[in-house]
């Protein structure tokens, strides 16, 4: 997870997503949440990454996965997406 966050911070979104997705598919709620954040319009507005387009539907999919895996913040993110 730390490596993926470092990659994301340096602008390597695809590298970070690859790690987040692997973690999520292995059962990590944190990995699924992080994956959702890479698509979430609100989160992306806080990042300095050019050319990265938000995709609320993909964010929702990953937040749902995080919720199913027991992610404590997933429901609030899903609610935020639904309000937009």
C-alpha cells in the first residue's frame, strides 16, 4: 500500500492503480477504497495530476467493493457520490 501511495503521489496513477487493484482483489478494503479514490471526482480535484479524468461509476464500483470488504469509510463515500 505504501508503494502505491508513493507512486500516486509522484503522478504514476496507472502504477498505483495496479497495486491498489491487486490488493483489493486479494481482499483489502483499503486497496478497494484507494482504487475508488483514483476515480472519485472530489478526491481527484485535490490531486495535482494532469489528464486524469474522474469516473464516478468506477469510483462507486470500488467503494461498493470496499464496503463489502468491511471498509469503514466506504458508505460515506458512496453517499457523497450519490449526492452529486
